[in-house]
C-alpha cells in the first residue's frame, strides 16, 4: 500500500482574470523508503502541489478534480479541518517554503515546538519538551537550543529546529519545500544530512524534497519528478533521469546547472538552452505547454497534450516518445 497516492489531481487558483491552472492532472505514488525530488522552474506548481498533497487548500486555491489517498484513506473528499486534525503532524508533515520565518521572535524554541505539537496532538508540555530533547540528541543537536530565542540561532540551526518541530511526532511522509534555499553550501549539507538521518532512523518513512536545485536532489533522492506548467513531464530513478533525460525540458533544466563532473566542466553552462519564458497558467498554450520553447516541436505538439507514457520505471510526457 502506498503511503501517499495521487490520481489526476487538478487544483486551480481563482482570480479576477481567470483560473490559474497550477496543478493539472498530477498522478504520483509515494512508497516506503522513497526520497522523491520534485524539480522545475519557479512558478511551475511545485509549492502548490505540496499544499494539495497536504490537503492544505484554502481560497483562492480550490481542488477541481482527482483523488488523493493518505495511509490508505481517501482524503480528497474530506475537509481541510478533518485532514489537519487526523493526519497533519502524525501521518504527513511539511517544512514550508520560507520556514525560517515561522519562528516567533518572542518565543523560545521549546515554546514554539510545544505550540506546534499541541496543534496536532494533546500532549503535556513536560512530555513534549522531553520528546524534543530526545529528538535533538538523536540528531546530534544540543538540547540547550530549546532555551534559545530565534535571534540567538544561526540560519541553519533555525532550519533544523523547524525540521525537528515538523517531525517530532514521527510522521510517515515529510514534504520539504525548498528547505535549503536560504542557506550556504556547508549548512545545506548539514540540513540534508539531518533529513537523511530522520529517514534512516525511521523517524519518517518517506520524503518529498521540492527544490529548483537539481544538484541537491542528485545527492539525496532516489526518484525524480520534473514539473512544467503544473504538469509532470518526466519521472524516474534519479540517475536515469539525470544521465539520460528524455523530455526536452528536462534536458534544458539539467544543462542549465553547473556541476563538478569533468564532462560538465568541459561543456560549460548552457542556460540559454531553454529560450523564452514559462507560460501564463491562466491561458496556457494549447497542446504541450512546452512547445513554444521546444526546439523539437512538431505540429502535433501545438494541438494535442501528451500524457505520461510509462516504460518500466520511467515516464515521459512528450510526443517524441509516444507513437
């Protein structure tokens, strides 16, 4: 049984100028021990998908179709309040984008963690503090951090405090939305190691890592999803996708990242491989949304939308691979 399963999810933002199609026909499955990366340009729908997978849906965002299952129970037909009370923190949890802003400057770390835990489960403050101390020790952090205010912590330590608070009740699935975006390289490594340790120690069973930084996903993920204009355009084992990308967008995305490999250094940076700009999701292009930027676009691409076609553990949504 999948820990998390989505079938044909469609979620749009309602606005005065029309519906923003941020999540369009998304299907995915998260199994135990998965560490799944979700990659794509800013505005492709990654963070909206994270909220939809949590059923953290509030106006102007609305779920328009599809089904979502968590721990075997369908939650797409449940209210946000129901899912929050029954599943958040204990079955699924999220490290939100801009998580460093979540800490309140007037509260010590332990007060913040108490508030987070008691929002999901009725536990005494004493028990929560003991749980937090054990979690800090387990992850190689000093329990003394619990008595500090946010301004007394480095950016990396604040991020790790947020991760501890998000996982203290040992949820099965953790969604981390750009958890390293505001950190330097050495601190990024510490945060990624912490996330890997949480999964190795079975504090969490599976992780979804959302980031535009493919180099980071390459280090820790075993599977990779590439999104474009609200859709999944490629999926597979991380090495298969990165070393043998199929979709033209995936190829461009990878070629725009400079990594230390000799062949990449020789090739140099190819940021201009993808011309143009991402589409307007209020009025996306007909057919394949990538066709205005694609060097391989065919007449069919301009009128018909390709679905994900699977071949073993790989999937790609491109007419080049659909006969």
